């Protein structure tokens, strides 16, 4: 009897292992640092939905928002090591792994609007930049929008002089460092997940980000003033571990590419509205005063930041800046 039970148990175990392993889905861990309710968070969730649908469940996408899995710098290392398969870091975050060229997107006032941005990302220059990722063990799949950055502090930021001596949190980009230095401020690189606390405790005085990031991280609750500057852009490069991507069955890769294309269109079509909505919610909260600049004040900010182009020319590459300006000018 005992023998029979054991035999039956091992048959059952084999039956479990056999078909289960034959059917186990391919898992894509997609880690990111922002809230689910943001342009990037929503595009990632849309990709999950479409990828699972188009592959009939052969692929399972696990989205980890809000730095729950990794913070900024760690997530890129985790991708290179294969601990996660997909990320969408901002253009400003590739410098520390040796790709400085994406920092061109950080140049102040280089992108007048999202239509101009699309000319770059959807054209040959966008494709050329994605190719650079191959050398770092990743494949670039798409460009996702967030939107334009605004400035905030506990002091009114109107003229370039107002920035003098204040500490600003920045993403890990030398262009952003040069930008705040041009204003006489002190830039401090910090992971996105640490910004709220740093503002709350006064470790830094101010920051720059999009309305959706400001609102979902509650930064408006710890900053008295926000200035509509639209001085820079935050967008993302969706990257996948190259070995993982190249090793996928071609039909699965095709379905995932289709899902990515559609998720990109979905996300990029509504990013501007999400930032507009977040601005309204910040205004409604009454926690932070929103300041706007006159055209003269805006001009003074532009002028103060112009030296950045020269300061970072050797780092980002003057020909690349030229190419970019040709597309956007
Ligand atoms: C930041 O660090 O401020 C942003 O890059 C966060 C994000 O992913 O939007």
C-alpha cells in the first residue's frame, strides 16, 4: 500500500513538473522608479497588458513601480546583470554607465515642444542613439515621454539670481549639473526615491521635475513655491537586457515589439494631459504657490543657462549637439 502511495505521488509530481515546465511563461521583470499613476507607470502597465495578450500568456510581465525593486543606479546594473529584463530610465541616467550622449536631451530649452522631440526620437538621430546601448548589454526599444520640467523651492524662483547658493537635487547628468552651476546653485545628485525626504528635511532646498512626478511624490507638500519654467525635458529610453531579448523565440519577440509600439503610442498620446492634470491637482491642493514668468523673466532664465551648451560640448559631443539642433531648430 505504502509503495503504491509513493508511486502515485511520484507520478503526480512528475505530471506536475512536466506540463508545468513546458508551459511556464517567460517572465519579464520591469522595474521603474515612479508611481504607477504617471506617464511611465501607465505605459509600463499598458505594455504588460498587451504583451500578455499578444503572446497568449506565454509571456508574463511583472511591473515593479516606485523603486520597490531597485533605485535609479541599481536598476541599470540589475538590467545588465539580468536580474531584471526591462527598464525605462530617463535620458539623464545613462551617464554613470558610460553613455553620455543621452544627456543631450537635458540641455536647457533644447526642445520647444513634444512635436519637435518626436522629430528627433522617431528619426535617424533617435535610432543612432539607441544603437549606442548595444555596447552596454542592452537593447533600446522605444522612447517614452514624461514632459517638461518645472522648478521648485521654499523661496520664490523668478530671476536667475534667486537660485544663487541654493542646493538642488538633480538626476545623475553632468548637463544638469552644469545647468545649476550656471545659475550659481549647488547641484546634488540623488536617487528619485530619496527626493521627498531630502526636501522635507532640508538636505536640499529645491528640485526640478515634471508636474506628474512632483504631484505623485507629494513634493508640492514640502515646497512652498513652484515656477512654471518648462526649461528642460524628462523622457525615457525603454531598455531590455540584450541577451534576453536576442534569445527570445522570434515570434514572441515580434509580438512583444508590437505590444511595445502600441504601449508607446498610448503613453505618448496622453503624457501631456497627465502633466496638465497633475498641475491642476497641485493648484487645487493649495499647498504650493504656482508662479509664472513674464517673457522678460523667461528670457533672463534662458540667457543665464546658455553657457551650459559650451560647458558640456566636449562631454556630450559638439557634433551631436549640432545634429540635435539641426533637427529641432
Ligand atoms: C527623476 O529621477 O527625477 C526622474 O528621472 C524620475 C523618472 O523616472 O521620471
